[in-house]
């Protein structure tokens, strides 16, 4: 899948899931990807957004906000 010149290797829709389930699912997906793969994740705005972004950054992942609206945020996550 290619979006805005970014090749997406894997996608997760974690909207509606509570913390820490959404964070754990992100981590599990990232463990199964190679170091050059990119994970796209949709999560709810608010606590989920903050916890997932902060937790992944603490683990050393690069996290970018791709899009954001009033209900969800789309993240682009990579190891490099």
C-alpha cells in the first residue's frame, strides 16, 4: 500500500481498543516486521494516542503523526 509516497508494509486499526491493549498490539506487530518495514496504525484521540506514541518512542521506534481528526489519529511507525 502506498500513501503520500510512503510504502506501508502493515496496517492496524486499533480504534475502540483501550490501553494497554492498543500498545501491546502495536508492539507485537512491530516485532514481526523487518527493521525497514513501516507500520500504519489508526488509534483513538486522547489517552490511547498519548500512551501509544510515548510508549513506542521509549522503546526506540520512530513515530510520526500522518493524519489527525476529531476522533482518530493515524501513525506511521518505523524502526529506522
